[in-house]
């Protein structure tokens, strides 16, 4: 499973996730695609076949829904809830990585932690 973490994701989340499973393929937008648009991140993650992890419910999620409505495939979008603890986020991301394939999340927006 490959993840692209949006710029608004705290690096501690990525560090904690990799501490639990160093084999995960993780890209951090802040390091590799800093300052790019939400549309670019969605397009890039779709082409790279990875899940896009964000906290941006104001714009990024809207762009993803618009693409789906237009019939343009989009990567799976994982939105981290503001009130979620770091531990629950990491455990849910690990569960997704181990128990599913990225193709299962195409054109979907899910919120973590799972409730």
C-alpha cells in the first residue's frame, strides 16, 4: 500500500506509522510536492496508485467529489478527523494497509478513525 500524506498532516503521524511498519511506501507532500494544488495531489496520487491522506475537508474533498461526478477516476481519499488521537489514526491506517488493496478505495472518501 502506498500513501501520499498531504501537507497538512503532522509529520509525527508519518513517523508513528513508519515506526509500526517500515515497509509501507509513504510520500510526504511537504517534502516532495510542497506548495502544490489539491488538484495536483489528487491527480498525482491517482497516477501513482496510492491513497491520499489529508485533513482538508474544505477544498480537497470537494475536488475529489467533483472528479467522480465528471467521470474522472480518483484515488482513494482518507480524511483524518480533527478530534482523532494519533494512536487511533495509526492503527486504522495500518489496518487499511494490511487488510485491503488500494484499488478497493478508488473514487471513495473515508474518514478515520473508523467508527
